[in-house]
């Protein structure tokens, strides 16, 4: 599957303990230049745990009732957790379910900067 930065995909996301996985959506955050030349991509986890999304600068709240949430293809109020990144082989991605618009990706950039303490 060809992926682009901003795509929302489904994959078996591993638990941090390494003991299992769960099919969940994730956001492609890797640069398109690397998506086209590498077999791996970097994703940020999307979760239905949203309590901290309004306070944490590392998280982006995604509501399916908004145009952004609808375009992303999420079914529930969700948080993109930019502090939870994973490098995964592109062939392990199940399918694309949507994509975030450019304005939302600018906010994701801010979340990634906060995660990595980049100014």
C-alpha cells in the first residue's frame, strides 16, 4: 500500500509491554519522501482515551462530528497521541480509512514538536 503523511490507517498496534496487539487506527507522520523510498513508516497512535487530549500539547483531539474527524474516518471521539510513535513496515498496514487536512497536520506538527521538545 502506498501511504502519505496525514493518512489514517488501520494496523495491529503493539501494546507497550510487547505482549500482544490491537487493531486500531494510526496517523502516518513520516515525511512523504521517506514513505516513498523506505519500506517502513512512522505512525502516531489514535486512541479513544481522550481525557488528556485537551490539556496535553502532545495530543490532538479528533471528533468524528467535525469535518476533520469525518475526513480522518474515525468512528468515535479520539486522540492522536504523538507521544506514542511506532515505526512499522508499510506492508503490515491493513488499509487507509481517511486522511487529515493540511490545517490539522500543522497542529500535529506542533504536537510532535512538544513530544520531542523541538522549538
